[in-house]
C-alpha cells in the first residue's frame, strides 16, 4: 500500500478501534472503516485529522451503522497539470 494510505489507515484504526478495509480502485486506494456508535469528541477529532490527508472522503450509513471512506489517489498517474 502507498505510504499516505498506510498512514491514514493506521490513524483511522487507532482512532476507531476498527479494522480498516482497503480496496484498490482505478487511480488509487479506497479505505473504509466502520464508526463506533458512540463517537467521542476525541475520536471524532482523530478521525477528522486522519481524513484531512485524504484526497477525497465521505460518510455513509447502513442498517448496521455508520462508516467513513477515504480515497488516496495515485498522483503518479495524473498529468502534472492535474496536481
């Protein structure tokens, strides 16, 4: 895994105590982590700090609970004008 994605995944795992799923997608890596039902202020801040380093991120909800995703793009695949 790319170092940036590794760093974000490690910080999300530390903050949530949950396994971070990784998926290779065209142009990068998508991370997904289930969020604790009771998200403390400390956890919320740690999660926000981690995803701030992602190239894109979002939040979703299923019947089982909330999750967060983060996308880390492979900058090498982009042209210099896209950076």
